[in-house]
């Protein structure tokens, strides 16, 4: 199996971990508006697997001509380029079981919030939560497909500051003692009973974004037990 990196047009990563993910990826997919910065990063040494995806409205014509063999033009406007890239990978690359999204945050708050919330949308519409008895590691987003055609695909947004992923049901997470943990959910009927957090989330009502943020793991492993299958975004600092 392999890993893919999607590069969006937010802050290009500077720290070692996200850059390691990029350098070691089996497949790199650039949203069109992010390609110029990736080109500077790799100093023109493009991997053969590189794909540039989007409607090409923000990619200079000269670059479109020079790198035409890498371009997949998708003109529809119902999805943003990040989502087009995710759908492309899932449809065309069954060997990929891990998708890291870089550059999805920073620069514009509206894009940051939208891109992070899309992780929950992917989990709800494309993927389904991993069973609770399968613990996941510190950098894993636990997702498996609803239709059974893919297995153990995980999608996460990684920045210089955090790793974000979606959950759809109860899960055990190996995060490391002391790690910052924030939880968000659009479902105000959801209750999440937690183990291993400094401030238990048992009585949190998810009716505003701040309600379960800025928490901290008190053990290497935490458990988040959902009252019912739903959707939540977890951000690990």
C-alpha cells in the first residue's frame, strides 16, 4: 500500500514532519493554485507520479503548457480542489491507503475552516468509521469505506502545528501523554464520554465550536466513546 499527499494553497509546511510526508509520498497531487509553490520546493525535480488538479483558473498559462502531461482539468464548481483531489485518489489509485493533506490551513480563515470541516464530510459521505476495537496510532485518521471497495484508507490534514482527522464512532487513539487535543462536532445531540483527557468531555453539548477544545491527554492512549454513530473532528497539537 502507499501514501499520497495533496497540496493545497494555504501555508506551505516548513517543519520536518509534514515535509517528510511530502518527500516520502508515493503520489503527489497539487491543487492548481498550489503548484507554483510546490515547484519552488522541489526545485523543478518533479516526481513522475505528480498530478495537478483543478479548473486551472489560477495556474499561469505558461505553466499549464509546460506541465500539460501532469494536468487533470476538472471544471465543475460544486467541490473545491481539495475535494476533487481526494475523489481522484480514491477513484484512480486503489494502492493508496493514506492521504495527507498539506497547505489546507493558514492564509485565509474561511478556507481553513472549510477545509477542516471537509474531513468530516469525507468521513460521512465517502468513508465510514473504523470499529472501536481497532486502536489507531498517533497520526492516523480511522476511516474505512462504506461500500467495502476500499480498506483502511485514512485522510488527515497535517500542518506545522497539528494533525486533524474525523471520527464517526467510538475510537481509541494513541496520542502520547501531554498532547493537546481538541474535539469539534456539528451534532449537538452527540455525547462523547472520554477517558485519558485532563478535562472529561462527558457532559459537553456540542452547540458551539469551542466546547471541547484546548484539552490535553493525561495518558498515551485516550478513548472517545460516542453516544451514537455521528461525526466529529479531532485536532491533535
